[in-house]
C-alpha cells in the first residue's frame, strides 16, 4: 500500500509570467514526522479531487528543490518549483494541468498529500572534489537548487566544495530576470560566496542569439563550451546532470559526437561508460 503524508504549506512565492506562473513551495514536515530525502530525489503529490472516471487523481512526481535539511536547516521542510500548466489544445479548448494548477492555487496553511521520496538517477555525488555540470530547462532547475544549497549555503563537516560547479539554465521564451526571479538572487549570492567554484550561464531562445544569429537553445549555449566540456568529460570525477524537457539530451549528443570522433572515440559508446559510472545522469519529462 502506498504510504502518504499530509503536509501543510508554509511558504508560497510566485514569479508571474504572461500566460502562467512559476511557484516555489515549502511544505512543513513537522506534523508528519521525519520524511528523509536526499538531494536529487523527487516526491509524489496527489492533488485533491477525482478524475473524469470518478477515481482519485494519480500522483505526479516533482523534483525536490531543497537540500536534505530543507530551506530552514531544521529538516522539517521540503520545497518544490512548479510551473502552472495552461494551454489551448487542437480543438481550441483551454486545458489546465491538474496537479500544477492544484499546487499553484494553494495558500499558506493548505494541506497537501505527498508520497516518497523516490529516485536514484539524480543523486548528488558525495565527492566534494567532483566537477558538477548541471543543465536545466524550466522547472528542471529544481534538483540543482538542492545541490547548490548544500554546496554554498550550508556547512557540513564531511562535505566542502573543493572544485568547480557549472550551472547552465535554459528558459525558452521569457526574460532571464523574470523567469529566474524565484532563484536568481540565490544564485548571485552563491557566486559572491564562491566565485572560483561556481559558474552560471543562461540560454534564452527568444531573446539571445549566438555569433551566427541562431536562437540560443541550451545546445547552442553548450556548443560555446564544447571543447572545455569534452576535456572535463575525459576525467573520472566529472558528473553531468540534465533535468527538464525531453529532447535536450539529443542537442548535447549532436555536439559531442564530432568532438569525441576527433579523439577516435564513439560518443554513444563513451556515454554508456559514463552512465555506468554514474557520471551521466538524465531526468526529462
């Protein structure tokens, strides 16, 4: 039987966008006892109500956006980053995502049923000497926030960042300032705290172009770092994490194929080795 917990919302904040909104939510675990999770895991959210068949809604998985001790450092909260889904289908009907709208309509004090945590694919490497490359699109930035909080905002006797972390974020349509409103101030503080250890870059397809005038998708931005990325991937302490929209991995593959071939290496065979060594981690939706 699925084990669930009822949590209370303690903080809700939004970045309002033209057609939808992106929200950051912190849930209190205080009344539910300990629900231990690790950076890179997900929780399931079960929205209230019933579906068109009269059955309870199924759970939806969301990447956890807080470190293992939570945003308040007391291990009593878990945070998510959620974008409200609203679109018009082929029939001209407005469709609202069940769970994202349920969450985005919540107010502090509202209760939410969750399950989990689950997931091993995106677990943060334990080695503080690891070079971590994070590629996120939209709300796929959530697990990287959990990584970065542990690295730069918390003190751990057994974990202190020794090397470089690189975060590349991709926002397809809206300005960087609006889209990253929820987290940009945090990222700037991280850069101030550790300028030698944290590098941050963005790709905004409808506002930025490369030197050829091409739209700045995540693979376009990564192409500018391609040689450096390939050199890092030859090392056994480099870990790549990708989270967000389906299709982003193919763009990176297209870049790496040619670079690997210059060294007489088949990229796809090499990527299998990286995956086996847990150095290539992908979670897309």
